[in-house]
C-alpha cells in the first residue's frame, strides 16, 4: 500500500449506472426484456438496501417509458425514488448522435427529456454524452440555456478508441479529465471526460484480496488525469446489470484504504465537488470535439455513411416536422380554426427520436434494429403528414381568392391553389400540384358507369395559369384521368367520390418567407392555342404561344448546354459539369464525377483495401439526353456504366469471422466484375442560382463506397460545414497526429469552400458524410452517396447483410456557386450567406393546396412573420405549451448582429427565451441583439 495515489487523501465518487443502448447488437425487444429485468433488480435493491444510495439512469428518460410500458404498476415506486434522489433521470429523452440529428431535434430531445423527468419528480441537470461519436460545438450554449453547467463525455478530446483504452499522446487538448468547454458564442461549462471510460469502476470486488489489487490500479488510473482530489469511478457499462453488492464493495474499499474517502455518489454531487476544487489553469477547449488530435481511427465518423437510406429518411422526417408541420400548425392556430396539436407533435417527435440513439441513427447495429427503424420513420412521418393536411385545409379556406374573378374572360372558370413557403426567406422555384377539375360524390345517386363516363369525357379545355395580379405564369400540366378519393368529415361518415384530375407544374415566383402565395389555373372553352405538343418529360406546355411555329422560351442553349441569368452549365463528354458563374466569370470544372472504392471496414469505419485504386467516371464516355425543356426549367439526363468488383475477395469473410481488427485486414477486391448503372438528372430553373443534381442507381455490389466528387480548382485551407446551430469552419488538412488515410466529416445541409475569387457550396438532402480533397493548393469536395459493408464491427462478429444496401437508391444535391467579393455580388451573384440560405431552402419541399373561389381573412399573398437580420439563419417556428409563438434564429457570424421581427398578427407580449421556451426579459421587436454565434429564441404571445 505504498502507491503514490495513497500518499494524498482523495474522495472517490462511485456512481452506479448502466449505459443503456436501447438497441444495438440485439433487436430492441430483446434489449427491452433485459431492461425490465434490470429495473426490477434496481427497485428491489433500493428497497432492501438503504446503503445503496443512488443509480444514474443513463441520462435518458425513454428508459422509464420502456419500463412502465411493461410494468405500469411500478410507476409510483419509480416516482418515489426519483423524488428522493436515489434514481437520477434526464436531461435527454434519448442519448442521440449529435451530428446526425438536426439542430432542432437536439433541442426537442432536451425539451421532452426535461418534461418527462419533471413528471417523475426531478430532472438531473447533468449534460450527459457518455458515448456520443463526437460532440457538437454549440453544446455548451445549449446546456447553459437549459440551466446545465457541466458536460460529461467519453469521446472527442483524448483518444479513447473502440477498445476504450486511453492512448498515450503528447498533443492532448487538456492534460486533465477536467477542462473548460467553450461554445462559439462564449458559453462555458465544466467539461469532464471519461478518461478511463464510463466503466472504470465496474464490478467492484467485495473480497479484500481482490479489492486491494483492483483499487490500487483503478485509483492510480483515475489520479493520472484528475485535476482535483475528487476521483470519479463509474460503476457500470453497456447494458450492465445493477451491482447489488455495491454497498458492501464500497465498505471493503474504505476498510482497505482508510486514507481515502469512498462515497456512493452521483454525477451532480461529483460535478459540484470538482467545480469547487478545479485549478485556475484548466485548459479551455473550444467548439467541436471530434478527436481532431488523435490518429483518427476511433472517431467513428464513418457511421455518417453507414446505411445512408436511414439518414435520408431521418432528414425527411425532421424536415417535415420542424420546417413544415410546426410552422403550418402555427399558421392554422393563428387563424383560430385549428388548435395547435401539442399532443400529436410530442408523439411524432418521440417516435422519430426513438431512431436517434447513437447506435440506431448511426446505422451501426444488427439488421433487425434498422428494419424496425424504417417502420418508426413511417409512423412519425404519417402523423406529421396528417398535421400538415389538417393545417392546409384550415388555411386554404381562410384565403381570399375572390380577386381571381376579375381576371376571367368569357366562359372561363378559375381553380385557385395556394403555395406555402415555410422557409424563413422569400423563395422562387418550380412547384407541383394536383387539381380536381370536377368531382362527383357516390352519394349523388349517379351510377358508377355514368359517373366515370361523365368524368372521362369531360373536356379539359384551354388552360392558362395566373398569379394574384392576373399575370400569366409559365406552367405545364398532365391529365391524370379519373381518380378515386374520399372526405373524412368531422360530423358524418366518410364520403367517397370520383374526380377528374390534372397535375400542374409551374414557376412559383417570389413566394414570401413563412408565408403563402395564391395562383389559379383558368379553364376556358375547348380548343384554341393551349396545347403545343409534349415536352420531353411528357407534360403539355399549356400556355405555349399561339401557332405551332412560334418560338418558346428555353433555357437550353445548345447541345448538352443550358443557361439562365446566373449560370451557364455544360455537360462534358464524360458526364462531368463545367459551370460558369456569370457574376464572377469563373469556370468551375470537374463537377459531379463519380468515384467507387473498396471498403473492407464495417458499419463504424471505412477502410479502403491496401493498393486499391479508385474507379471513376473521369474520362468515361456518358450518354446525355435532353429530359425537360420548359420556359421555367431545363433538365438533362446522364447515364454512366461503371465496371466495379462484385464484392471484396474471400479473405474478408475469413478476417471478419476471426475478429481481425479492421486496420489490420489484408483483404482486397474481387476479380469478378459487375456493371453499376448510374443515372443523373441535372436541372436548371429559370430563377435558380443553384444546379439541382439527382443521382439514381441500383446497387447489387458489396463492400464498396460510392461518392460524388467536385474539383473546382479553388485554393483554400479551410472550409465551412453546416452543423448544429453553426456553420463550423474546419481545417482542410488534419492535425499532425492524424494517421487514418481518410479524413471524413459530418455535415447537415451543406459544405462550402472559397478563395478570394470564387466560392462553391454543395448542398445535400440526408447525405451527412463528406471529405475535403486537398490536392496541392486546391480543395475539392467528395460527398458519400453509398457505403456498403457486411458486418457491424466493434466487439464481436455480427454479420449485417442489410448494411450492403442492395437495391435502388436516389441521392439529391445542389451545386451553388457564390461570390466572395462585393464586385461579384454586385453583378447578381450570391454571397456566402445567400448560398447557405439556398442550402437550407433546398431541404424544404414546396406545399400546394387547391381551394375554391371565396372570400377570406388571409390575403392572396401573405407572410405570417417577416424578419430581417444579416448573418442570421432561421431555425424554427412552433408553439410553446402555453401557446406562445416560438421563433428561433442563430447567428452564423463572429460579431453581433441585429434581428428585426414583424409579425402579421397582433402581439400581446414579446420576450426573449432560452431553448427551453422559458420567458425571459421583454424585447423590442424592431431591434433584438444577437450576439456572436448566439442561438436567439423569441416568444410572441398573440392577442386573443
């Protein structure tokens, strides 16, 4: 007992816990059964052993929901121990992956976690991130706004890897397990790293002989990184049952080491003790914690490309809830016609967030887990779609469309529709809507045969489309024939009908942000100059000029070439794009090149086989055909055939079965080849300042990665990526400690690079992995479209054939050139902020709803909430539980900015708020200060 650790008195805080991956190497319900056993044991030990002081329930309240689902009779007992401080719950609903869930999803996670914990009696104010695969830079600001002053995390600073061992490296961000973690806005929390992992006090011996050796080693390991006399021992691990002998083991330790003080503690008490004893010279770690100063192998960033179909579903679900359903429900609520459905939003959000735990959304579990996730995504989406439908119905009935009557000619009828723009900025683009020309209900008494005959023979007539000022709008239509439909009235039985329908596609110009604009399809008599043949897409250009020989406006300017006011796009012989940014005059070449490489890694890690050479479409002849040629949009289709290996060679299966760690594998790619057919549609809209790219392919190969490359020749040392409430600036080149051959990163909506003359932003929908390709002085962008692997990885052999992602895939991106200088911006080019706005708008679909000719309280063109604020990005519009309108922005700049808000509704009171929707000081809506990188939330209480 002469170890150096024993020479000084320490307080050893033993925190009993379990890290509960809700689903991972077992399907959810098998973990669920084990959770019920664990909780039964926990409640039993708390009841019979008063010396078992407390248990930390992994920072996530969903464990309580899962338990009482099967044991509802135990809820009162749970509440008792939560109120007594013996079970610590929250602050999160689930332990999410921070980078693969949206900014607003991270906020909802805290909101619902706090509300659930409060219902049980107490909230653990502990910023708990035990196994997040990297930590978001704005976490300290989020935590501070939630009233939390600390953060516990297991990755991101010191190099703890898959095997959870601490590496020896000189360039630690902090020499201690304690540090100050600072967000970009300056918010600070006490950061505590699980330097010896969150299992360093697991399975404490009761027998003295074992306990001596155990504690001498454990105390020495903990003291190695501790800056205070308080040592943390985490008594638990993944799915660890409760150590029922914990109290006896602590008594043994105290008897063996009387110089030390052993306490059955909790994280709150430990954090308080540490904060009162930390030295003044603690390191300050700023921003994102992504293990930048490590060898790179243990960052787990390639989970961003594992099972990308899940990421795309999640992106769709998050966007639908936060950027569509919530704003529309606010609009509808403000009309007084539709109460805000808080209960439905909670259910939809929680169902979606059940897919957000780090082993779920990361795609690094067994196949059964991810099969169930697909159903959850659908359930959440269906609820959100129902909210959207109800909101649109309520709103459409309140819009005054009577003005269209003044623009009708003799014999014409108008079919109005409204288009909603739920993004925070004015928007123009191509929208699609289905319209009923005529409807006949089954209750009409007309026989089926006569009903169908009447609708089928109904002449469409001459069609034109107008905006609220009566101006002609470019559009095309498709006759959909007759279709079955039904109403579900609130006061009677369902009402089925047949309808004659058309689908219109049109240019929705200058639709106000957070608002709507109405249009009308005007139907005249049969005949006249309205149908001038079919476009390449099969739609009739219904408002073509009179005469078959009359010229039609077109964006197509030559073979494989299209152009609008801002951009000129040329498709080269190999299918790559050359784009001229007219504002800067600079040519951006080598865009949209495909690259395929082998992957002998797993769901966690990409590992290219030694000696493997990328297979690319560079120089490979492509088939290019014109797909669309309308006055408002042009598209070309590009077809590639890549010859790629069918899989890895047989060595990989052997290495997987024998648990050969992926860094030491020697497998290569198979000599058997197959065709990968890739179809790409390139679209340019008349008002578009970005180029839409849609890639489709049917993957039947295994063990490979497919990416899209953009090599514009821009000279840059850093880049920006959309992250959680920030546009994070990251180095193009990794730190000196980085040994991993690839250097992939997470993104949300975009990644961008720039030099003094030109900028390029690549936006995406649900493609969260990218890499900056640094070639000499120039930088390029690679976005991962697919990664196909055959095993889970980590601690055993878990085959995952579903992770090979066989089948059809579609990926959507947008290329946005921008002008770094004022000269280019003066010529109509976007600045970097404008490019970011386009990227955020790219996530949000247009919404259109048919309505009738009637009066209403809402104007034909209307914004529900106007705002101004250079450097600010709009994030959310929802209702608080007290039915105040919650509006949120975040400042992307490093200096203060001003926000000006002008609601279209009468406001009784306006206050600033934190992310927990708690009212703070009153604000003047004409001048709201937003600090550098600040997340700014405003509560608007409408007048009743």
